[in-house]
């Protein structure tokens, strides 16, 4: 197609000696078994190998044809591996192994199921793309999370809520797109990164989108589901809790009403007639004007369980979001939005049936550049939980500014909740390793659209890739993922690899430097959320205040004098955040209201820290531009110029942030910059 292949470029390997070694393993591909997923794997191997090595593998279905590469999930394949290894493979796991056979050897690519084989095929191609040796392989892989999901916020009219990369890939003018070739390439990209579930429509479900679960659109949804299925990806839909009223002609959506229950059961039956392996529903209920069970004096468990019962006979899941809070008056300090999810859901632990999974945003507020980890993780030991991350950069530069989010996500995943003692990290909890749970995993809000490069900023492709890789293996480091992505996407020139890898790894911190300071968040323009607005939400009802005055800034969320939010954490996190002495600098203003002269652990005062970081943030973006320009000629002109223009845009943005934030705090505090720099 006329769009970017992203990390599946499969550029010809120039090193002839290496290509020759690879060809030895890729000359004859034998596929044992057949299914749409195995066909996808075979096609990917064929295309990838042809493109990387310049020769197509000979295809066969017969072992007597002297295979060099065997792709299978069959019993025959099992015969070549140790029983314990086979039993250690999860449903989606796989093995890449060199098998000696009568003085000869071949490469076995064995999945526990066809899906495993597909992931194995992508792994093999990645080894070649990153120039790794293929001899004496013995690689065993299992996914670290069962659910590895992408949530789209796409609307039927083709727009994308918080989308920064063009229009929806799926929808146009109230219908589902007819041409599916690009969807197929999207499925390839997702599967190659390990994604196995997708919800295609916005969590804010309008009347139009309700039609997705009716006969008028289900046949088209089913066509999309077919494409994704061939890549091991299950289709989910977001539903509106009031659908029985909006499209069912009922006068209520009360989850305990028998008519309402019947209506949902019938919907489920019809959906499964079209999509036999339908994944289930994603639900945003009683949140930001979306309807929900609370209207009927029912709680979230009653609401979620009702939908779960309708899906249960078919094997479907309810992904119920915990992004729930009450709108608040800024004059009323008795409530705190950060507390809301925990206050709503923690008391319901144990009440959700086992095909409900609660989806919890990484932080207690809303995808800010810096937030503490949500205290809900690990707090509901008898409830399925999954983590929600925002790949789309709503609050982190909107795919104009460079912001590689994997380092942030790593901090979230590695955070120790202490829910069941030391080592109860978020990744262990959502990986289902701390408390027994049937469903768990990770979801990411998509950052793609129909732009030629999929993500607006070409370098934002790394966030999509990184999300998938982390969902597959949360133990990968940010460095590994960054370098891998650069090699796949921009090749192996060492200057390119090092520069780009380092820029990615630094970029989140740089973005943080020039935006809202020390975890206070939210100093963004209301509505679209790009660029600074110092008092943007300060006197509104969204519950996102910073409380800056002439003496100080920050939100007191302590148990002693504040909202008591710190009390939602397990010890010792609770004490660590509660105390000014031990609260980490970068989260100081999230937890404490302090004077501008308060000294950070770094030794700087808060006000001097604000000035310094904002000057530094701009300088770091200038430095990005310098480093990037040194890559001229080493990267194709189109992508080189594109990234350069994005970086220049970012510099404008960073300057605006610096000047507005510094001026605001200078005027509030009256304290001049120690270094005498110009503050407007
Ligand atoms: C916020 C977005 C809003 C979403 C909401 C959500 O601003 O557009 O609908 O999250 O997650 O970050 O439901």
C-alpha cells in the first residue's frame, strides 16, 4: 500500500556473508497443518524472507522435502522437543529450535497452538532483521500477559477521540470501510508486536455507534473480525450501558430488570452468530456523562455482572473500566478525584463474576506526564484486573512532541504495590502472578489513524511497538525495546542507532522538564489538552486543581492534613508518600502543598527547580535538533525532513511552556531566578 511499513520493512540484508548464512535456514519452508493463522505465518515468512534475502523459500507440506525451516503446532512437531519444554508452553507460547536430523539440521518453529506459531514466525523474522545468529537456537517464549489489547477511540463518522494521526482506519461516514488491505497490514503490525485483542470503537459510545451491535452493522464488523482473527486478534466492541433504551425501545437500562437482561442476552446471541469468537464488551459506565448502573441505584458489580451473564455462554468477557469519578466543585475540598476509583471499586472486591475484568488506568487521575501508580492495583485480590495505558499522546505531546512512553510504562510495571508483601509489582499483579485470576493483562489506547505513517509523528510508531512488546514481556528494558525498534525501522548504522535510541529514551523526561512541574499535572489548555494554560482547569468542576497561590503550590493528599489519598496505598508506600521527607521529588506536588522555598532532595528550592527545568527542557529540545541534523544523509530524506519539522514544532511548544510556566510562577511567588535569566 501507499503507507509506511513501520517496523516490518524487511529491508534487503546487504552483508552477503550474513545473508548467505540465513539462506541456509530459509531455503525450504515446510508447513505442517493448516489454518488461517498458519497461513498468515507462512505468508509473513515468505514475504519477509524474500525481501530480506532476495530469494523466496520453496514451500512444502512434506517433511521428506528436506526442510530447512519447519512451521507447525502439530503433534509431529512435538516429537522433536523435550516433553517438559512442550508442557511449559502456554497456549500462545512457542519454541524456536535447531533440530539435528540425520547429519543435517533444520530450524523448528513450533507453537503450542497456531497462534504461538505465528508469534514464532515474527520472532524469527525479527532475529534476521536485527542481524542475530540463527544457528543452535533454543528460544522458548511465553507471553507475560494473557490479554494484550488495543483500545481504539474511533467513532463511526471517521473521527478519532484524542487521535493525532488522521482519521479512523475502520470507519467512514457512519459505515465500516470497504477496503480491508490496510486493516490487514494493521493486524500484521499488531500481531508482530504480540497484541491479541482489539476494541475498535470509542469508549464514549454515541447513538450511532450503538448500531455496531445490531444487524445493521454486525456483518461489516464480522468482516473486520475475520481479518484480525487470521492474526490471532480477537475483536471487542465498546458498548453504551443505556443501549436497551437507545436502540432497544425499552424504557429502562436497569441491570436488574428482566427485560433489560433478556435484551442483552439476545444481543449477545446475535453478535456471536456473526462473530463466533467475539471477545466481549468494553464499558465506560457512570463516567464523564456516560450512563451506567448508578442511575438505577445499582452498583458497578451489578451492572458488569449483568453484561457478563449475557456473554458467558459464548465465552465472552466484560472489560469494565474504573475511570469513574464525580465532578467536583473546586470550593469543596472534601473530595479528591485521585481517590475516586478506589473509593468506588475497592468495596466491591469479590462481587464481580469471573468473566469481568476491571481495567484500571495506570494513574489515579488521567494519563498525565507524571502520576503515582493507581492504588487500586493489588487492592482487589478477588477481582480480575488489567492495566490501561495511553499510547496516544493526549497529555504527552499529541504526536507533535517526541515522547517515547516505554520508560514511563516500565516505572508503572515495576512499581511495587506491596499488596501481598514485597515483590507485588504491578506487572506481577496484571500478569496474574500475585492473586489467582482468570483474566488479566494490559490494554493500550491506540495512537494510530489513516496517516501515511500511521501515527502522525513517525517516531511515535515506537510507542505502539513498545506497548505490544511490553505487554508480551514486561521484563524487557526500555533500552532493549528502543534499540530494537530503531534497528527494525531505521536500520543499523551505528550513529543512527545510538542517536535515535538515546533521543527516544530521554524524550519523556525532556517533555516533563518543560511542562507541568513535580507531578502537579493538568496545566494544559482545556478541551484539546495541548500547550500550557496555567489556570486551565483551576476553577472548573473536573477535579484537577493545583492550588497555586503566592505562597506555594500542590495538592495536599496526606492523611494527616489532606484528602487522605495516601491512605489508599499499602505500607510502606503509604508512609513514603505521606511524609515530605520521603516523598519522591518528582511526585512532590501530587501529594503535598508546599511553599515555593521548600527544598527538594536535589537541594534546589521548588521555585528554582521550576525555572531550571523549564530552561533545561528547551535546551534539550534544541539539542535533539542538533543531534538529529547530524543524521542527515543516513536516513531517507522523507523521514529525515518529517522528523526535523516535528522537532522544530516541538521547540516552539517547549518555548511556550517555558515562558508561560516560568512567568506564572514568578508572578505568583515574586521570587526571582537565582541565575538571573530572562523570565517574561
Ligand atoms: C480522557 C480523555 C477522554 C476520554 C477519557 C476516558 O480526555 O477523551 O474519553 O479519558 O478514558 O483522558 O474515558
